[in-house]
C-alpha cells in the first residue's frame, strides 16, 4: 500500500518536466513552438455585449392598444392573389417579369373571415367581407392599413384591442405603394404609435401585431432579415424582409422595433402554401410616412412623371453601348406626348442621373422622378452615341394608366431567313401580314442565344445596334457593323405584347 506522504513516480516526472520548462523560460530559451498553458487564454474571441430582451411583454403591452382589426364590406369578391390564377394576380402583378421567383408563389394576405369569405365566386351585385389589420397614428382616429385591404370597399369597420367597433371613412389610398388611410370620428382619444425615424438594421428584433385569420391581437416576433427587397410588386419596391410569422389578415398591421416605433407596414408574404414560411415583407416606415402624410393632406399622392419604358442595364447591354460599367436605366421607348418625348429622349438613351443624383437602375429612376412635383424642370444626364449628354425635361403628373391589352401573336408566313448563330428564323412584317417596320421572329431555337435571352416566336426586332431594320439584310448589315466596331455583344430592340425592351445578344455572327 502506497504511503500517503510519498510522491508517485508519475507525479515526480511531471514536476521535473514543469521545473525544466520554468528554468528554460527564465533562461530565455523558450522557442516559438513552445506552448505555455497560460498563453492559451490570451487571445479573446469576438463577442457582442448587447443582450437580447428577456421577453417582449413591455413592448407588446405598450403598443397593442394602438393596433386594430379592419373589416371591409366589399361590392365584389376581394381580389386574393393565389397561384391558381385569377384576375387579381394578373392586374396587380402585371409588371412581374417572366421567370421571377415570386411569379407563382407571391401572394397578398388580406384574410377573409366568416362563411362569406369562403365563397370563391360572387356576383358583382352581392357583397363580401374581407379582414385585415391597421394601427392608429394619431389620437383623433387616423388609421393606416393596406390598399388591398380596403380595395373595392363600401363600408369600413375598425375594431380596437378591446373589441369595440367604430365606423370609419376612407380618406385616401395609394395602389402603387399599397397604403391606405382611414378615419374614425369619435370624441375618444386613441392610443397611437409613431413611425421610426431610422431604418432598422438587419438582425434587429421586430414584433408584428395584427389580425391573422380573424384572430385579432395576435403577436409574433422575429428579426429583420433583409432590407431593400424588390419583389416585383411595383416600381417603388423597397420592402423590409422580416421572419416574424405573419399570415392572411396581418395585412396593414405594424412591425415594431424594441422602442415601440413602427418600422414597417406588413404587406405581403412569400409562401408556396399560403401559410407562413418565415418570409414576410413590410413597407418601410420612410415610405409609409411620406405617403400617409400626402393622403392625410390631399387624399391622394401626386408624383412626377417622365413617361418612359425603361429596363435594367446588364453587363451585356453596357458592353454593347460602350459604357464602362452596368449602371443607369435604358429607355426602351418614350411614350407618345410624354415629357420625355417632348424633351427629345428616345429609345436607346441610358439615363445615368437626374439633377446630379445618380441612377443605379430602373427602381432608382422611378423613385427619384416620383419625388418631384409635377411641372418641375430637371436635368437628365443620358448616355447617347458613346458620350454623356444633358437633357432638360419638364415633368408631368403621373396618372393611373389603363392596363395594356395583349397583342395577338402575329401569324408568320413563308419567305424566311435563318440566322443560325442567333438561333432564330426571321421574316419581314409585310410577309407576316403586319403593318409597320421591323423584322418578325418566325422560329426560334430553344437552345440558341435568343431563346436564352427569353425572345419568343412573334417578337418583332425593331433595331439592331441602333439601326432600324426592315428585313434580314438590314439585320446582317447591323451585325457586321457591330463586329467591325469590336463589340462583344449587340443590342436588339424588341417589341413584344405592345411593349419594347432591349436585349443584348453575344457578338458571334460570322
């Protein structure tokens, strides 16, 4: 049996080893490869000292009295967006590009309550009921909600957090930003909330309160997942993406920060099934506040109007234009009698700036122009013929425009010319039985460059490399000139369904 006061051979060897290490250290003989245990704790990992809230009860109890449910009596079935089709999807998202990831699954989520809301078709003479959410922004009863919640409404009822009902009047609505303003007439002072002055940071906590599926006063929490989302809903898309669960009926409800300020108005979800999958979109407070103030003052939103069809400048388009980088918005067409046409803007011009404010893309241009009052004169910087130029434009007033009727696909006849390197067969408009200039695409190779750029049979080629074309020879001459100019891509101006756009095809034609 070992003596308690003795030292085991193993412990003795460890002690000798540590003594040797200490002696070497004292003599300055430790090498870079020698590891001293105390040195392992010297490098500190990164850390975040800000603590998450233990719970959200303080925020929720403070702001909940300002959140309401909105019940709307409608003269026809509410236009619910769903991927089974329907007029609502076609009208509201007519500008959604083909192939957009939200084309099938994007839907609004103004819930329908009760038995009436389950009917799928209804005579215009009958009435339906839709439900959504909203919130007070003043003590005298102004309520913010979504345009699609109140759309086609004839009567509006606001239900507060205690279940009390108030009749409301529609002050104004703006379809382009999906916002609306209601007003309650009452002697009561209502609890209200304010819009946040600063945009939220990605990763911040957010609390959503609303009326999902008619279950008023429901609270969910999550974080800000992203900012500046463009989901194809309109020209002013700038959504905040949040992962706080929201569902049908949350439309128009607020998303709060931890100070109880409204960072956004919940407006849409991304969902294959119609239920929450953790991706929701809110209209930013900065946008909502400006629009709501205009609705409160005038009942409508007035925006400047330039009058151009525009599209994004891709790398291929930039190369074909001689731009040093892909920036700006290229004009596909200046509308008849528009401010742009009167000022001399034309197809192929690339808008780089407005009054010195750089235009990064079509969405930027839409926002910049819309912020001006009608009849304002602005300097538009464009790229034309390989150089920058300034054009003075007096803006008009943006009006709601009628939906463009789809053009019937032209019936293409014989006398066709094959452009194999582009993957298309073309014929003249005259040979296709159509009026006007241009060359009609009669056939398309599904594996060719043109198909890859989403060109289709029946599309009309109006210009190639800035040159108008009327037959296949014109196309070949333009391609030959572009090749001699050293272009790696050539710009085609295409007419499709009464709209024009530019497409850059690779310059590989012999």
